């Protein structure tokens, strides 16, 4: 198929006398601007894609570290609860053997010290990483019904 190069004169002659030359020239300029912005759009898209890949890789590394910290916290919490359970058994035995109120108070105080020490070994709950804005999918704006 033969493609004719569009110029102001050829468009004006094909459209007839109703079309102004300035309007046609503006359309041609807009077309040339569109082709020049298409190349920059492709470059911007490639750069954005690279940014997304880098952000996704960093986010996945943060998620992996978060999951490892959460697993370590669960392990420490299980060990602490086992220690508290053992201290509770010792408390019950001490309370059963205690004859005086002072001995019972001392057994309860010893249990509380052991419980607080065991709970102090549990690390703080890790904070889940926030997804980077470049990876969050945009939700379309709600348009009112007409």
C-alpha cells in the first residue's frame, strides 16, 4: 500500500475548502509531538519496570526477614510458656507444702519473678513491612451514576 507523506497542502486538498490550513497544521504538529512522546514514554515505561522489579525484590527480602523474625518469636514464646508452666507446677507444690501465710506469699513472689523473667525473653513482635507505593495497584475512581 502506498503511503503518501501528509503535508498541509495534501490534507487541505483532500479535506476540501472547509478545512483551514492552520487547523491542519496544528493536527500535524500534534501528530509529530505524539511520535516524539511515544519514544520517551517507552523509555519511562522501561525505567518504571526496572524500579518495580527492584522494589519487588527489596520487598520480598523484607517479607522473608519478617517471617524469620516471627518464627523466632514463636519459638521463644513456646520456650517461655514451658518455663512458666514449670514454675506454676512448682508454685502449686510449694503452696501445698506451705504451712504459714508467709511461706505461701514467698512461693507466689517466686512464681511471679520466674514468670516475668520468662516473659522478658520473648522478643517484641516484628512489624510487617509496608508494600512500596510503586507495587500497589491503583483502584479506579468511583464515578457517580448519571
